C-alpha cells in the first residue's frame, strides 16, 4: 500500500509540471572557508567581487541561485564599469531581491518557469558556468541578448581543443558551450575521474573563485568561429525545449534528489530521462513501474497531441537511471 501511494504521488507530481571566522581585508568575515579558497577569496574582496549577501556566510555550503546572481552582477558591473538598473520588482513572484532583478535586467538570468526564479534553489555547476558565460557575452558581444541567444549568429564561445569530460552526455545542450568555454580557460575544473558533474552543486567559495578567475583572465578570452546562420529547430525539438524548461521548475519539488531531461531522437521520438540523484528518494523499479502505469493515459494523450501537430509515427521513450547512470526502468509509448 505504501509503495502504491508513493508511486501515485510521484505520478501526480510528474504530471503537474512535466572553524573560527577568518577576517577579510576590509574587516568583514565569513563563518567558514576551505584553505585552498583563502587566497582567491581575499582577492575577490579586494577587487570588489565579494557581494554583501555572502558576508559572514559559511562559504563551504552550496550557493543558491539568488546568491549567485549577486556574484554575477558584481562581476558584470566591475568588468563593464556600468551600474545595472534592476528590472521591475514584479518580474518574479517569488523574489524582489535587487541582485536578482539586476541580473535579469543585464540578461544574466532567467526564471525556472514563467514568473518564478526559485531564489533558494542550489545552483548546479552547469548553471554557474552558463551564467558567468553570459556575463562575457553581454559585455563582449555586440547586440547579444539572452532572449536572442539561440539565434545569435555573430560570435560563438571559444571551446576549441577543450578536453571532453567523461560525463559529457549529462551536460545540458543549453549549457554545453558555456561549460567547455569556462573549462578551456580553466575558470572551472573537473571533479575527478575526468567528470564535470554538471548537476552537482556549486559551493559559495567555488562561485567566488570562478568569478575572480573570469575577471582576472578576461583579456585572454577569444571568440569561436562566426556562425553563418542559426540552426533551424524542428517542431519536435521546440516541444522538447519547452518541456525541459517547464520541468526544470519541477525539480525543486524533489529538493535536488531527481533530475529530468527531455531530448529528441530522430524526427519522431521524445526521450524523457529521470535520474535519481539520491537513493533516499526510494525510487525502486517496482515503484517507478507503478508510477508509469498511472501515467499511461497521459502518455496516450501526448501521443495524440503529437500526431495532431503533424509528427509522423510519434513515440515517447521514458528512461529512469540511478545516480551512476545505471538503468532502473525503460518504456516506450507509441
């Protein structure tokens, strides 16, 4: 009975949204920091890249989206010499934080879903790389905007000769170039075993270190080859991208214990991959199968919708993986 209730609850959720203080140079302090980070933290403070929101904080803890927005804004304003005017305080329904609204106005961030920023959500490593790469784009690329990023053709990020991470397949397509741009210039580093761990968290001290490295190495950055035209997206890919955007907000419900990606295969298949990042979620193969059975009619409805918009012989492939990428469950609806 307990397993059936857990499976039903999971199906419903999925359906709803597819050390003593060390003193800084100016007399401020943080509650805790790793020894490796101290030199970069002191420089970040010296250069004006240490936002007030992190004063007296435990810098070994994961950084939130709101805190990282402050790091990104500090870098943008320092490097560009401009002071950003915040977006309207009605931009998001869950925060009116000035740093977030400045980051939004500067094209450095968007929400996790319509009108929602998720300010207290821990920031993933690939999100951190993407956000700081946007600082570079906004300053260095003429007429670049976040809204027009996909169709922007004048410049690309320089990823030439960047060493491929062993978990490259786990890096989101929207973050791929940003991750390898930051890795090429050694602004971000791997996590051992040749992995980048894109869905892992970024600590506050790591975020400050990355911001400092971006500022310090700015003159070394180059652009990649110019695009001749933006690649055309298929209708199926547009559907997958929209679903991915909607599902990013849903990950909050699982408190970082479950990641979800939506991709395409060929011209007719949507591939939805659920990855259980924390075994304490209790997603056994039996519970997952029951949850998928609960979702059967919804999958049938989605197939009808795909056929209705002209997708020939559509299918939906569901994968469930454990944190190491081992298959827990797979099913194809067609």
